[in-house]
C-alpha cells in the first residue's frame, strides 16, 4: 500500500475555511441558535440560583429569569427580527447569505467526475458537505481540472461588500441585548420587590462599561484598521484582518476600560448623584481613581473573543453572524445585574 503524503496544515485550513463558507451551514447555525442560546441561559440561571443562599434563592431565581429572558429575547430579535401573525414588525440586523445554486454544473465548463456531480447536487439540495467532501472537490478542481478557483462557483467566497456598514450593524447588534439586559434587570428587581431605583445606576454604568469597552470601541478600532488598509490599498484578507485586530487591541482593549470608566465616573454618576458635580472637577480629579468601581478582570478580557468574531464577520465570515448574539449576551447579563467589582462597591 503506497504511503500517502502528509497534507500540509495550510491546505487543511483552506479546506476548513471553505467548509465554513457553505450557505447551508450558516443557515443551520442560524436556525439552531434560539434553542441553544435559550438552553445555555436557562442552565446558567439554574446554576447561579443554586449558588445563592437558600433564603435568597427565590428572589435570585426571579431576577435571573427576568434578566436572562430579556437578554435572550432581545439578542434574538436583534439578529432575526420580529414577526407577529405574519407581519414583520422589526427587520433582523444579521442577514443570511443569498442562495444561488441554480445551474452549478453548467457554470463549471470543464467535465467533472460523477462523485463531484453528486456533491454539487448535494449543495443544490441545500445539504451541508462534510469536510472530506469539500476537500475532494477542491482537490479535483486543482489537480484534475487545473483550476482551483472553480470551488468558488460551488461554495461562494466569503466577503463583505460594505465592511463599515457591517461594523455599524454590529454596534447596533451589541447595543440591543445590553438594553434588553438592563430592562430585564429592572423588571426582575420589581418582581422580586427590591429597590430597583437604588440598583438602576449600577445597571446603567455596567451597561455603559460593557458596551463601550467590549463592543463599540472595539468596532471603532477595527474600523480604523480597515481605513488604514484602504489608505494603502491593501487587498490581502490576512493583512486586513491583522490590521483590524490591531485596531481592536489598541482602541478597545487598551483604552476601552479607561474610557468606559471615565464616562461612568464623570457623566453617569453626576446624573444619579446630585452631590457629584462633574463640572466642578479639575482634569486631574476627573481621571483620579477611574477603576474604583469597576476594574477589568479575566472575563472582561475573554469577552474580547467577540471582537475576533466581529472582525471575522466584517472580513466576510458569515457563519459567525448567527453566533454573535451568544457572545454579546454575556455583556447584556452583566449589565442587567449591575455588576461592579471595585473597592467602592
């Protein structure tokens, strides 16, 4: 039996990338997200409730149900839109890739094997090709037909026609669940008969922190990276992705915490605490002890995973779109409970 040559890792990554480009795969992720997100939220809510002392579990269960319920609902509505009795009340922010599978065989001018025809027919029937099936097609087009670009006729290349519009979409997509989480937190406090007005400022501050630090400013950084690449007319997807991630790290990760806490300390606090007058503060006082109420921690850093996903989405990886509500829901939940971890809490 002849020894098969080892397939380079780079080649397998190209196959995997094309595997993820499949429209049917994106659609499947889109359709399974509601039960998956609901199940994860319910599981966490139960876990968190049972971590609470017995005498407080009832109230904690009520608040968790409200925050998580509002969070999941708002995240899914933001993504998918809202339709009631056949009437579309709200259009979803994330759109599914358009299908165009008619005449795939005819679009490939060169003759292909019977196995390849069956796989192409599978794509036309909205079925997902397995990794090895995608690999087979790519090898046949490259080695037998001498035209590896033919795979793009079967599985269209992922690309974003309007990256800056996509970044704006993602900013809206992140804002809606955060507002939903805050609304759920207020409703939960009321249902649990707690003083919602006392806890409301913390929800606003954490919502601002999460939105600015983990969502909006990171998108600004990604946009600056894309603008830089446009200025130098760089077309390489790898280079553009790297530049956008550099912008995310520079603006979002490095400056996001300070900017978010500056807004919380000097804008939001004076609104809810009339004793604090931001206009009487010196510049030095405005920047003093920015992290006294909220400092970054491991989970905040890990939440920047959604920034990697966002940059991937803007780069054209449409399979990431249906997954984003799950990533943004963590920020929404923390806003809803008014999370604070500083020494002044």
